[in-house]
C-alpha cells in the first residue's frame, strides 16, 4: 500500500518503464529533460477533468485514466502532431489502492498505444481532478490550425457524433457501446497525421459541432452551410433513439450538433484534394464524412436534405454555464 505522495508516484506511475530515446530525464527529478527532434516544432496542450463537471462522480477509475489522456491526444491530433510525452497532475480525495491501480493501468494502456511516455507531474489530496499536459511533434510547415479555411472548401468530420451525449443523458451506467464512447474516447491520431497533407484548418470536437466549427470559422470571419441529415450517427445511436419515447427522442435528436464529448476531428479541405484525402482516410479508424461547405458570409446555416432551412435549438457546451 502506498502511504505517501512519493509512494503513490513510485507504485503506480514510475513503475511503468516505457522509455523513449528523447527523454533524457523523466519521473524522479525536479523537472524532466526532453529532446525535441530536429526539424520539428513542439505542440503542447493541457486539459483538466473535474468530477461532477467533466464526468459523473460514479465514472470508473479506468475510464477517467483513459479519458484524461485521450482528450489531450485529441488536441494533438487536431494539430497534426505525433504524440510523444505527457505530464500528469492528479488530485484524489483518498489513497485508494484499487482506484489508483485501475486509473494508472488505463492511462498507460492508451499511452503505450501511441508511444507516449509519462515524464513527470504531481499528486495531491483533495476533490477528484485530473490535469494532463501532452506534447507532440509536427513539421512546422505541416501543423494544422483552426485558422486557414477558405470559402468553397468542404467541411468534414471523422467518426460519429452524439454518442457520448446520448449515453450521458440516458444515464446508463452499463457497459454498452454508447457508454464506451463517453468513457473511452479514441483520439484520431492516425487521421490527424494524414490530414497534414490535405486540411486547411482543423479542430477537435469537444464542446459540440456547432460550437467548435464556429471557432474554426471565426478567425477568418467566415461562415458555412451545414447539412444536418448528413451528420454521421452510429448504429447504436440510431437504435437507442428508436426505443425512446417521442418526447425524449425530440429532446435528443440535436445531440450530434451540440452535445460535446465527441472528440472527433472537424476539418476543411479544398475540393481538388477531397477525393485523394477520402481514399487515404478510408480504412483508418473513424474515416470521414462530408457535412458542409465553407462560405464567405458569417454564421452557420443548417439545412435538411430537401433544402429546407433548419434552426437548431442548441449551440454547444458552455464551460461556465450550468446548462449546455
């Protein structure tokens, strides 16, 4: 049983000896010493997950460990960066050996999948919160950014939308596919690396499609037409919606537009590159779907397949609001 902060670090985090040649000094010193490769710039991101805000209090330790790293890897994917290192600041209310073991096992399972080495961090006692800082490499001329979209370019998303939002609102603690999409999101690293050759702009969808697409467009004072019937929905999402009563089905049908927690990529591509890009993403986890077009007029305009305008009631997750 780990008795102190240093015991926790040694038993649950320093024990994992995955090693990268670019880590000169990792866990165990006052700071890490890291060597970025020549010809690459360093992409750095940081996210905090707080119990009761970013995940329900009953969420498993394994899900929290996975998601804390996954949301950061999703940010790296949106930049077209190859993951390398991570740092972890963990605040827990008590020294729970089973919880810490499950958390760290899930964290390192995902880290190993993408050759990420934990190189430092901090542990403290208090209300449950997890902060991860992730680092990755990208050629400076290939880095994807939110700005760069141009009128006439197509808008795409990877994967499917609304799964996590539906799982959260159904409050289903079961081990089903929708719940796994909420608790164990898969960062689209492979897609991000492909998109370095094609995308003019990219962002990860964490706060909902409308909110995050809006961020992508606002730097260029651009707008878009979005075809809501083209939004990719999983078979599990569609099946779950069919068994809901009509009132709840009506409440939930806009989840792909604004629920958040999707951790898919939204990106823009010039039309002449779309065919080749689609072929390269075919077979990569998540794939992609064309959902709209960038336009010069500001604002996002939604349409049904028949061309009828559609006015969404949702806008996306707001971090300092009690309601999304």
